[in-house]
């Protein structure tokens, strides 16, 4: 893999994350995924399915044999978002609270590190990075 290919993968994951977390995520998903019970999980899994599909599309372009990373993305994204949603709901944090933004930032960085792990897996499976 070349450095330019690595850059393309990185940009693809950043665009995917922006699209799935901000453009394609509805108010219902964003506000309900931390709610208890069926409604909370329905919103959460609707959101994380979109992420998994986005990851699958990227993986199919760069390393189709790693298609299963989309399933891992579904699970990891679900855990991270559920945790953040439940905490912000239980603590009654909103956009006026500093803690809300800390939780939001931690959530985003965990997703970034998850994408980094996928990129490392792609690089390893493609035989490393040619400098």
C-alpha cells in the first residue's frame, strides 16, 4: 500500500463518519439512542447499521476480504454510542453542560480510534506500507 492509498482510506473513513454521524443521523436517532428499552435500541441500531453499511462500502473498495469489519463496526459503534447516550441521559447533561461536550468529544475520538484500527488492519492485510 502506498501513502496516497493510505490517505484515500483515511479520507474515506472521515467522510463516512461525518455523513453517518451528522448528515444521515436523524434527530430521533440522536435523541433516542440513549433511551431505555425498545425505543432506545431501535434508534441506536438504526444509526449504527448506517455506520456499518458505510464501513462495508469502504472495505469492499480497499480490502473486500475484511468485510467482517463492518460487523465489528456495528458492535463497537453501538457500545460507544449507547454508553454516551445513557450517561448523558442519566446525568441530564445537555449542550449547555461542559460534561456533555466532554462526553461528545470522547465519543468522537473513540470512533476515530476505531477507524484507525480498521485502517491498520487494511494496511497489514495488504502487506504493509510502501514508503
